[in-house]
C-alpha cells in the first residue's frame, strides 16, 4: 500500500491551472485571480473632507476667535469651483472635494454662522482632510494572481475601477455513486437499501472549494450501467466515483473504468479511514475512486481532492497546514495505517485542547458532523497521554 504522502504526490502530478476566462465582477466571488491586478486610477482621486464642516486655511485659525467670510459650498459630486483665500471659508460636506487653498476642516460643531460669516471659537486637533491617493495610486498592484477572491477583494477591485476580471477556469468535477443498495435522499427504503449521502456532502465540499460540480446519479452494479454513467462524465476534468472499487464479485468500478480507457495508477493506500482509494487517468482526465463509507469518502476528499481542486484552480492561497494541540484525553497506540481520527477542538483553562470522539467507525455521519478537526496519527504511533502534543487538521468542509 502507498503512503499518504506518496499517494498525494501522485494525485498532484502535473496538476496545473486549466486555463483562464474573463468574468464580470459580480460573478467573480471565490474565483481565483489569474493575473496581478493593478489600479486604473488613484483613490481617492482628490483631497476630500472626512467631516461636515468648513474648509479654511490653517494660518487663518491660528489665533481664535476668528471670523471668516463664507464664499461658497462644496458637496459630494459638486465641488466648489473657486479657491479659499485669506480670511475665507467654504462650507464642505463629508466626501466632498476640499477646495484649492484650504488645508484644514473645522468641524461644524465648532463654527457659528451668521450673515455670511463663520465665527470659529474652537479648533479641532485634527484637520480631517483625506489626501488624494492615501488609499492607493494609479497603476499600483493591489491583488496578486493566484488569490481566491473574497468579498473584500471584490470591493477593492471595484474601487480600482475594474468591471471584469481574468480568472482561472473552474475545474469540472463529476460525481458518480454506484451500488444496487443506494437510493437518493427522500426515497422510501425497502429491505437492504440505504440512502446515498456522499454525493450531497461531496458536492457541497467541492463547490465551496471552487469546482463546478455535476452529479451523475447512482449507477447500478452492472457493467452496462457503469459505462453509461461514466460516458456522461467525458467532458469533466475530474471523475469521482464512490464505492465499488474493492475486489468483491460486485465491485465493478475498476473494470468499468479500465474498459472505458482509464489507466489505474493505484487503488490502495495506508490510510485509515480510506484504504480503498483509487487513482487513474485517461488523457488529461483524472479519476479518483473513493470508498463507499461516508466518513472515509469525505476524509479522503479532504486529504486528496481539495489540494487537487486548488492546483487545477490556480489557487496559490490554499493551505492545509496541520496544527499542534494538547490532548484532553489519552489515545491508544495506532496500527500500520496513518489514522485521521474525528475529534473536537475546544478550550480548557484558557488552552486549546483536542479530544477524539468516542467512535471512529467510518460509516457514522453523525460523528463526522460533530467533529471540527482530525487528529493525525502516524503508523505505529505509541499511546499518547492527556496533555501530550498531537497534530490536528482542521475540518474545512
């Protein structure tokens, strides 16, 4: 069996961004920027007032009280056309252009006006002028290629005056479940049947990771049904099969993939849960065969498919770093496979602590839903006592 490290290396071999496309700003959320993005203007483009008040020359308010002649008004979008001279003031509103000649804003609370004159008896300590370009300058690069764009990034791109962005194409992932015992959610079950839950969770995980997801449905345990469903995925970058990849009489996924032209790279890894993981390829299309147990499937997807989606998306910000945390309860020794234990990360006495959940059965979706991290145990790890440091992988799905 391959180690997890070697299996991941094989999964990521030649995994590169799939090309680019231009999308509107409104469609760019969570897309990966394909090139550095520079501002097309200076922001703010002019010196503006940060408060409602009066634009004056600081030299005119050195000695208070003082009376200044109000010569006009500057409002947002309607700047004052003249300049502020000695002994003059211009009424100014928040966001409005500071008139030429002025270098200080006296807030309106410190001004009394009468008969076209402003009397200033108190001066605020700050001048409340936002200089042109204090946010960014024209041609300044503010967003780097490879960044997955969040709402703050898009607001910045809009402020930089971009209406569309060059992004990497989303990887197209097609998900195929298989098994005579499986029925879709909402079905009435007969004897021996169960609900197919993995495609729902996996589809949500991959969509969040930036993939375009196609659900192929459930193939029956026949060569004809499997080949028919695999054919529907011919345009996908990644085909993900669920179940049917072991060596039993009804495990036909691998033979069907090989008959369709896929070359299988590996089909077992030294990992718990998730031993029957399969990797193959047909030209540029990859196939990953996941175990049929829900927990195994989702954990394998976390370790292998999420990094693959990030690589195919051009996402340079993807990070799946492990953390070190103290154990809240002891752990027994580990067996020959690397173990990803469902666990809960919390706090005790102001310190972060992690505790494995009581059952690690790979079919229990309720246990997985309670977990917020995975304790990572190396093969043949010795027993660990409460208070010892262990490695964890936060769950991001």
